[in-house]
């Protein structure tokens, strides 16, 4: 297949999508591509004539080379006699170094603004000799950039740019190439700037601060669930499950959970966290009739779950939460709290012998009451 036909396929209707997949095929079909660095064409020197614009929401912190193909960026027609034997030409000083130098020169860098890193996934210029009789060369510039917010501990993906520019030149008019590449780069920067100005107060990833609202879920008992309320202690009527085949007189299913909802207000993330301490009636049971002593033992399991929730709420209030990590951090500490609850429940049953050791039960009752009082629950 001729390189002209391959180019038509690469930059036709599905051009930008197929280019990266077909580029290797082009190299295979014409082994002379990329064989040596050009000795006839000077490296492409990106020039800064003036500032492109003044960003109001970000500054470019740096450029990352994430290209799978680190060969020179340009494959150019050197002369009429070379035909389809393209010369490889790089940017002056190396592709990434030259690109970063250009961007730093074209855009002011106000480091009080959000730091953004540009990840270069691909950057190519491909030419073909379109008309040997007239000495006409056709070329395409293709860029694949990813813009990422630098949060210090990680890079947060914001936006991808995939685009390019077509051009024509005379076989000796190498000066046409640099302005075309510069225009493509400028298009990517302008595209990102427009997106930032539009989304700076709307996209949660761009928010500068997080405000946490914490509250308990307290609803009237509904169906199978009893939510913790210090004014509403448990009764044996809450234990509706079928007794298990074991030696225990009663058992309670007490647990914790939380729900989170978030939104943006003037560039700030508002997070509403609702913590739940609850028991399930159908999973809690009592065998026959039981007394107040046994009910107190089960109530203390419920109280322990509430203590864990209060500890979790206290921990969350002290966290340094950022827009990109608040959900992950809250989830982590919730899982830690859940593990702590299970360990404490097992210790309580073990030390009280599931309520059979009255002296240990009395000691736990005192500790639980003190903990609840410290949190203002009782």
C-alpha cells in the first residue's frame, strides 16, 4: 500500500482515532522512515512572539513525556528526489524540553493559581509528496495531550485534547512547518483555558476547599430498622428474629453506616455526612421470655456501636480533607471504625461471658455510660 493511501486513511473520516494504530503500519510499509536523523533539514525551533493569553485559573507547572514512541516528532519530505523516503526531524533541544520552554514563554506562570501538568501522549507531524510535478507537499500535525491538576500527592486528570492541523507547502518551504505546529499547540492551550474558565466553580476536582457537615440519622422506627436514640431504649419487642440453634438466650444485630452527599458552592465542596447507628429487628432475637438484665446486655451492644460512631465523627472532623481525596479518606476511617466496633463487641462478650459474669457486666456498664456522657449522648 502506498504511503499516500495510508495517509488518506489515517487522516480521513476516522483520522484522529486511527492514526495511532496505523502509524506503526506506516513505519513497517516504508522502512526508510525514522531510519536516521535528518542531515538536510534543521531541527524545528518553536518561537515565542508574544504571550498567547493570561490564564486566570491555572499555571503550567511542567510537561511529562508519556509517549510510547520517543522518536523525533516530524517525518518530512526532504526533496523531490527523496519521494516517499521521509526524513526524521525533532524539535530543537528535544521534543519535551522544547515544548515546555515554548509553553513557559507563551503563558504567564502565576504560581498562586492551580498548578497543571501536561502529559504528552503523542505528538507527530507526517508528510507526503502529494504532487511531484508541482513540488506540493501535504502534512498533518497530530497532538494527544492530557491536562492534569497537581495536588502535590497525586495528579488529578482534568481534560484530554486530541487534535491537529492540516497544511500544504512547497517542497522547499520548510518554514511553514513551525507555525503550523505552534498553532496546534496554541489550540490545545486555548481549549484547556476555555474549559478551566467554564468549570472552575462547577467541577468538584477544581474546588479549593472542603466543608464537612456531620449529623446523625434519627428517624422514627421504620419497618425492620431501629435507629439509635438515647431517648428510646430497646425493648424485647424489637427482637423479632427467629432464635438460632445455640446456647444463647438472645442476640442483637447492631451496626453502623454512613451516607454522603456533596455539591459545589462558589468553588467550595460541601459534603453532607449522615452517620447511622442501627439494629435490625429481623436479625435480632430472644428465646422465650427474658428479663431486664438480659435486655441491658443487648442494649450495651447497641451503645458500643454508638460509641464507635461518635469516635468516627470526631476523627472525621479533624481530617485534612481535599476535594480529590475526601471521599477516600472518610471511607478508609469508616472501615477502620467498623473493624474497631467488631473487635470491641467481641471483647465485651468475651469479658462478660455474654452477660453471665455480672461483675464484668457492671464494669462494662459503667465504662459505656462514661463514654456516652463524654460524647454528650447521655
